[in-house]
C-alpha cells in the first residue's frame, strides 16, 4: 500500500517485494492520483568515463593498449586516489618528492601543514618520507631508492618549481622502485614533454593522474582521471564508491572536452603570455632569476620575497611567497593570467621596482 504523507511517500508491500515492484507501485500511485513525476536512470558512469578517457587520448594521439585502463575520480585527480590506494596498503611507507602545501593535492614536498595524502597516510598508520629535490630541482634517485617504501609520489611538471623531471631519471625510478609510482601530471598540458600515459604498457607499477582543473578550466567540477594497468584499475574499481562521479559532472566534462579548438587556444594563449611575463620580469631591478617553466606559472627569485609579496598584496595582487620552502629562498610564484591581468601585473611590478 502506498500512502502520500505531505512530501514523503511510504510503501508497504508484501515481504520480499523487489525493487522493480516498489518503483512500479509508486508510479502507479502517481498515475492514479494525477501526480506529475519524472523518471531517471542511474548514471552510466563506466560508459561516460570511457568516453572522457577516449577524448583525452585522441587529443594527445595516444593509443592505450589492451593492458591499460582509466578511471575517473571526483574531487580533483588524486584525493580519491589517496583515499583508496593508501588504506589498501595497510602498514608501510610512502615517499613524497618535493611536496608543497599549496599544490592541488600536496603531492610535492616539505609542507608545514598536512596534504590529503598525509592525512590518509596518518589515518592508516603509514610513515611519510619526504625526499628533497637536488639543487637543480631534479629527483634524487639514490635517496629515493634507498627508502623501503610502497608508494612513490612525483609531480611533473612540478609545483612550485615549474620544471619537468628528466625522463631518464623518472624511467630509472619506475624501473627500480619496488612499489607503485604515481606521477601527478596536473600541468602537463603546458609542457612540451610527452605524458607518461604513453608508456603505461612498459611499466605495470606506474599510475598517472591528470586533472581537468588547469588547462581545461574546470576546477569547479572537481574531476580528475587516473591511468594505470587494467590490474590496478580493476582493484580501484572494487574499492571505490559506486557512482562516485555524478552525471552532471561527467556531462559537463564531455561538453568542454569536445571544444578542442577552444582548449588549444587557451593553452597557446597561456604559453604565449608566460613568455611575455618572463621578458617583462627580466627587466625589473629586483629580479634575480627566472626558473624555466613547463607550467602555467613562473618561479622567480627576487631580492626580498617578503617585501615584494607585501607590496603586491597592497596593490590587490595575490601571488605565492615561496621563500620558506627548501631551495626557494626569496622566490615568488606568479600564475600566468589573461592578457589584461598580466598587463596590470607588469604595471604594478614596474611601479614597485622603483621602491
């Protein structure tokens, strides 16, 4: 029996009634009482996830072989990965290279606060080992391989240094690290380097995560994608929540991903504006060094990072002060904006350069 109580509907049927009979009973009740309703289907998460994966791979001219798969993540590319992979390890250690706290997932070095990977690691009684980069912002292979750990987190292009790690070094680590190697490629679209998803078939222990928050401009939908072997993805699929990415998010992702010309224009514009910023910043009296960047920002060494940061804040411009981070003394990180935003930034930088 169905009873309509205000906004709620209760169903009382014979013991053992199935889901279909309940739904049909509700629909019949609505029909009999002239109540308008709509029916919806459960989200086709797997199919849509495959569509999103294929669109990205086609754009990058990558053919994923039969041993590789992809999985969508809610909450930007790696939070879900950290939530699911780390607990699955039970006790053990994870190595994180050059984790900085303001990064999207804090996969990159020496933070004073806790990144999401650290939170889940602590909850699950995992030891965290932070390995500093070398003086030229590259990976310290000897120090990394000396650790007895189960997961290695890398970010390439890295944040906040902006550089990509040398492919030969990464390859050495993936081949010799006795555990999972996770490469965070949040900024890969701004780099001239190839994505590591092109080499997944060579390395069964490799996981690559990407996000739709940077180049795709969809930070608001909090969607990322993970690429790995079928074996790894099948395990993640078993432990992830069902329908962890809602249909509206997936539909929006596909809508934007299909606008290939718009995306290409956005990436080209950011790379071009990055060059413009670099040229103009080099003219400033307080600039000491601009580090090469494969990302949508520049790391700049200045005379006094604290002073320049305060001056920009007073003018209504927010940048990142990285002077407290290892190897980044008196460094500020400047995000590449639109042409108009960059012109305003350059104008202010020239003004404070005189003080």
